[in-house]
């Protein structure tokens, strides 16, 4: 999909016709957006490096994603009141937020320093919880 500022990648839609997306501009820099039901785009607040990606959205229009702060990507939730930074994961080399429910609980996975993937969620306060490993 195209957008006046670059290529748009849609990642989620809710029952209020809001769309969460990431636009990659002509300099190949990504920016998280939310498209409202009236067709207006809102660029979601970014951290210091002005790079962000959207990954999921709930029915309240809250978007989960990542934003670059200095040289480190942080897992974030964009809420009506602003941006909420979720707890980091100590041994993660890469974190992939996936979705968020209406209670503000976000899901995702991360790769540890041995490149093993682990499932996690962040509670509504932003604290990370590890899900048990599955056998087999």
C-alpha cells in the first residue's frame, strides 16, 4: 500500500476501523502510524532516534511496537495518554512484540544470546513475564 510519505505496511485493524501500520519513508526509515476511521493518519510518538514500528493493536486503539531510543530498541505501547515503555528483557538480543489486548497486556517473543526463542507477555503495568517452555 502506498502513503504520501512512503510505503505503508498494515499490521492490524480493529472493530472501530482504526488501522495500525508502519510507513517506510524515502530514506528507508520506519515510523509507526495509526489511521483513524475518518482516514486521518497520526504518526505515533517516537523516542530519541525517530524510528519506530507498529506490530499490533487492540479495540481501544492502543498500538504495541518498538521504538529506537539512542542505540537500543525498546518495546512500547502507544496509548491515548502517550507512549509507555515496557520492561526490557535482560538476556535478549532481539525482541518481537506481537499484539495487545484490551486490558493492555502485550504478547511477544525474544531471542536470547544463544539464539533461542522464548514466549513472553507484558502485564498492564509493563512488567515482563516469561511463559513456560513447551516440551518437544
